[in-house]
């Protein structure tokens, strides 16, 4: 099968990681895969397998995520059997791409909690089918955008970094960052964008009791990082809150942390939370689209009403003081849930099965 994936730019976000994972997996399965990006390069460009053909449309990086010169012609030249559009900008072009590829099913995807731009909404009507990465995202498509449920398939995100062996605590990294054996390390892995709301986590952590030994680690980069660092400096928390930058593979961080914390205001399904669960981290997160599908609510993760700092802080305090045995049992449940629900082999097979069904009826 000739499979085309469309992504605006291979930045370090969750959708982009899923694009690379799917492209590599489809190619490994023996399919001819082409990934068209609008902009060249990006933090994840080097993670593409050599067997994946990558074709940027901008001859040099104009830093314009929406500009896709020649997309229709490049797609028609490849003549795919199926096309999958990933991310908001790619989905804005999905409807026009379906018109350019009348004999190939073009699939749009719903992977965001943000309001959809006009061109994206138009594409919802024109594409052959839609993949939502959570049941919440599917329900949003049905209720808010009047998409027939029969036109939508839910396929959760895959684990990008599934644990390859038995987990052990990364004491060396903890020591390197000044965390002692008793320190409770809170971890947040996300791009620094306003909607990811890392500043809120700073405010929450700043209100923890003074006798609690904690650190908060932020992994990621992006335009909102500088303002978050300034807030940490203003609160004199630089000794407790660490900015670790972008990590191509955050596995060592998962193995060094104690709890996953997430205050994002816009999600469809959080890659960070499912990866953290797979590595045994319990999670505390503000309510947002898809959050309840990332863990077992009340057992391996806790959903806090958005903006309720008091409730978030109280839940965090309880988890920090939880007896070791109870924590270990919940951690084992988190690993089992995530490895079963978000297994990459299972998710890739679901895509390929969907592609085959759509081709058979096209």
C-alpha cells in the first residue's frame, strides 16, 4: 500500500511524535510511505526511518506553518492509496486534498482541544473519514461540528517510548539534579505553549507546605518557557523547579520522577500522561478533553476541575504522603493499563485495518 502522511512541521509536539511513529511503523510493515511536511527540518526530523520518503514543500524554512506550496501536485505525483492528515494545519488542507485525490480516501484527524479553524471545519465534510484520538474528541466532532458518528473511528495515540525492560529508579539523574532519596519529583513533559499552562503548575507547587521535600521538573521548550522561568525566579524557586529543555527521549526522566503533573487547558489525548503511566508514574491533571482516557481515574490518576488550585494541591499532597506499598500497587496498575491500552502494535494495526476497509469501499 502507498501511504501518504501530511504534517506541517516536525516540531517536538505530541502530534508530530505520532506522525513519525506511524510513518516508521507503516514503512517497517512493508508499505511505501511518503511524509509531506510544509516546513523543512524540525526537532524530530532525524527520527524518521531512512525508508520513509520525506518531502518538505518549502525549499527553505519560511517559518510559516500554514504555507504548503504545491501540496496537491506533490500528493498527486505520489498517487497514494490512502492519505492521512495529522495536526491542525494539515487538516485545513485535507478537504482540498480529497478533491485532488478523488480515488484515494483522505483521512482527517481530530487531535486537538482547540476550536477548529474554518478550513479545518470545511475539511470535516469533504474527507472520506476521520480518526479521533480519544472518545472525547469523537464526541466533540459529533456534538459541536455535526459530524456523523459513522464517519469517525477512535484510535488512541501509541506509546512512543514503551518501556523495553523492567523499570528501575534513575538515582544518578536524581542526584545530578539535586534530588535526594526522599525528594518527591514532580514531572511535566510538554512543549511550552500558553495552552499547556506550565505557569499554573508553578503556582500550585509554590503553595505546597514548606516542610515537603519536592522538586518540579519541566521537560520541553517553546515560546512560553521564558515567562515561566521568570515566574520561577520571582518566587525564588529556582532551587526546586528545574527546566530541562527538549528531550528527544524522555524515558530517563520518567524513571527518575515520582508523579506526573499536567495543567494543560487544551488536549485531545495527552501523550505525556500515557507515557508516564507506562513507566509507572501516577498522574494528577486538570480536566480537559481526553484526560480521563489517559489513566484509570481515581486509581492511577486524578482529574481536578480546571483552575481549582486548592484541589490540585490537596490531591498532590495526599499522593506525596501515600504509603510506599499503596503507591507501588497503583504504579503497577498504571503500567499494565498503559501498556495494554496504548500498545503501538495494536494502534498501528488499527490504522492499517481502517485503511484496508476504506480502500475496499472506495
